[in-house]
C-alpha cells in the first residue's frame, strides 16, 4: 500500500455532499462500494424532496390554483432536465416510470405486443440483467415470439460477429444493456444500433448502469428506446425514465389506463392523451420526478465527463491492486469497462466475503446480481462486486484490498 | 471473541473446507433440493430412512462456509437417529440461531452444532445455516418439492 495514489480527478469536497457517508458501520467509517445497486443521495436531492413537500406540493396537471400550477411546472421542468441530460430532441419523448424495470416492461407490453407475432424474434445478450430478460420472456409467451441470445467471450465482451449473424428478417427488436451490471462491460452500442438499423429493427438500450457513469446522447446514438433508473443516478427510488423516439411512442398503444392518459372518456369511446401523458396514467411519483431533476442538475454541474474519468481512474487503480493478490480472480475483464469490478477470492464464498466486508464497514454486493446467465457463463454461483460512484476515492479502494486480506486471514 | 471469530469458528471453517458425507449415494433413495436465491447457494440432501430411522444421510452442492458447514455437521449429527429426534434437534438448532436464550439446558441435544450460536449476531446469515435443515425436512416429507429460503 505504499504506491502513491493517482491524482484525484474529482474534488474531495464532493464527498461532503453526501451526508450518509459520514456514518460509521460497526464502528468503522462507512466505505460504500455498492453504487451499481443504488447510489447514495447528495444533500441537494434530499433538500429538493423535503422542500417540495414543505412548500411546493400539490397534484399536477389538474388544479387551477397556483400551487398546482407551480407543481406542474416543476414537474415538467424536471422532464426538460432529463431531456437535456440524455440529449433527447423533445421533452415529450420522455416517459416517467418506476424505474428501468418498468420502462422495459412498458416497451414489451405496448410496442412488443403490437409489433410481434408468432415466429418473430427479440435479440438480447448473455449479459443482461433479469429485467432485460424476463419481460421479453413474458412477451414471448403472449405472442409466440422467440427470445434469441447473443453470446459473450470469457472476458465478458459481446461477440459482435455472432450478434450480427443473429439479426435476421424475423428480428423485431434488439434489447441490450449499455453497460453490464455484473461485469462492467461497456457494450459496442453504436455498432449494435447500426447493425440493427441496417435492417430497420429498433433498438432498446438498458442504460441503468450507463446513465450514472458517462455522458449519454440518445440522438447521437440514434437509439430508439433508452431506459434508466433514478436511484442509480443519485436520485430518489421509485422513479425512472423511458426515452422513445416520438414517432414510435405515438404509434404505440397505451400501457395502463386511467386518469391523465386520456383526452376524453365516454362509455362508448375514450380518446387517449398525447405523448408522454398517454403513458403516464394516474398521479405519478411527483416528488420522485422533482428529486430526479435535482439529481441530474447536480451531475450536470459536476460534468459527466469528469465523473467518467474519475471512475475510470478508480477502476484501473482497483484492477491493478486486485491483480496483485494471487487468490483474487477478476470476473469481467473486457477492454471497455465502467466502474464495476466483480471478483472471486479463492476458497471464500462471496456471501462470506460480504459478511466480513460488512464488519469492516465496507459495503459491497455479493450474489448473482440479478444476472444468473452471467454467473452460469463463468461457472460460479455468485460473485463479490465492488462498484464506484463519484464520491469514492482511492482510500476506499485501499480499504477494499485490506478487507480482502482480512477475509483471507479469517479463512486461513 | 469478536463477532466474526464467533461466526467463523475453527470447526465451521474446517467443515466448510472438508465437508463430511459429501456424496451422492448409489442408488438414490430419497432426496430434496434446496436453494437460497439471495446468494445462489444450492444443495441436495440425500436420505435413506428405514423404520423411521435415518440410516444414511449425505449431501452435495455449493454454498457459503456457513451453509456448507451446517449441512456437513447436520449429516454427522443425524446419522443413525430416529426421524422424530432429528426434528427435535432441528427445533433446538433453529432456536439457537434465532433466540437469545442460553442453550446450555438439560436436554441439549445439539452437541457440536452449538458452534453455530455466533450466527445469531448475523440475522442475514440464519438462512444459510438452516438451508440444509429445511431441505432435509422436505426430503423427509417425501414431497420432493424444491425448497427455497425466500
Ligand atoms: C443493467 C440493469 N438493468 C436493469 C436494472 C433494474 O433497475 P431497477 O431495479 O431500478 O428497475 C438494473 C438494476 O440493478 C441494472 O443494473
């Protein structure tokens, strides 16, 4: 542990924006290395929630009184912030959902159910999160369509040639994670989109692990659907985003029926509202949207480029340190990776590692990461996973290494 | 003793590294599968019961140190015992893991299994320690349904 740390790319003072990090766990300073599961919240997000409830709260899109108008404005302002954050052309292309999971289910049940029939295919990859597998399996059961899976190699890199071969005239949708949560692999999404578009097939990107870590530009990508979760971008839980190109969204049938998604209702005929409202039935998670807006503005203030560079530095430092420990195997060694490092320690089950880490105040994830096919590929039941957020520093990585050594002592 | 040392006692680590009765009998007479979806632990408990006595018991699978050691020590403790006594021991074992009552009572039938008392301080790990036992119960009931800790 004598090597000097690389130059920090993000000011240490940003760490102070996150009140939870001041806590102790089992009398040790909390080292939070589980941001891929969910990120901690900066004070500005916490304040935006309490401030909204204290002074700004009312239902939206319905009241004629000022409080409701202001709440509606704040809500739609947040939609604009999201538009800006991912570079969408128009705010109406952004639909608020409960999270990535609901966003993918929405596409499966609306676009999917209307566009797919028996024999049609949905193409995904071997490294998907369960939330980008199961909604498609349900859709396949409903429509008689077939789920096709692109393979990866033993570094966790998608086999692009194999993937290209799997695209054919029956493929009706390509759905791929932008970044794998279990391995950290950044997928070649530009190439994937080009391949699919060459045959007029729309592409959905699961951006749950990409949006927190790198700049996203949906127009530059020319992606058709993009999804991410508020809680992973330092925002509140229970809120997420589906981006869809306007023409696609307009052609899609609604998801749920109810208030707000209609223009007029009679018992004979109901006219649906315009997008995005057509897909936002019922009173939405208003505070969640406000908090998400605050989180994205906070990230924009720092700059996603800087965050990406900071996390890349942490990843390369951590990779180097873990590679120095002979008993450690890193699972997921693709060339392009985001700040996720899955690993195994010889002779110690990840679940035991998780407990020992916890006693040292280090929060990591141990398990299958909702990606059981990935575990199967690598022949392990589970892995330990450390993942980085903008608040992590090189000392956190040193603690990770120390704790692995501690675990090896306990088990020796 | 620190909580960690109390959890990972020598005996437990030793059993997790060299599990006893870790085999599939031939022929298989009765078995059940258990899984803990949280951590991916999977094991199969095999049984041979004659006249309500556990003549043979063994297991296979992969899991954390706590679940493997618990399965290993369970097979050692229960081999040769009547089913009724095995059930009583499971009850005591479960109490050891979840309650704060001191187990040194007169009818203590746990024997070496009492090394698992450290699990009490780690509520998240109780399911690891009981996975093999729940699986055993499923095998005893003869239902062959897969057991899940969730
Ligand atoms: C790659 C990926 N996709 C989807 C999800 C699901 O996100 P949520 O649980 O927020 O809906 C996750 C969260 O773990 C993820 O990592």
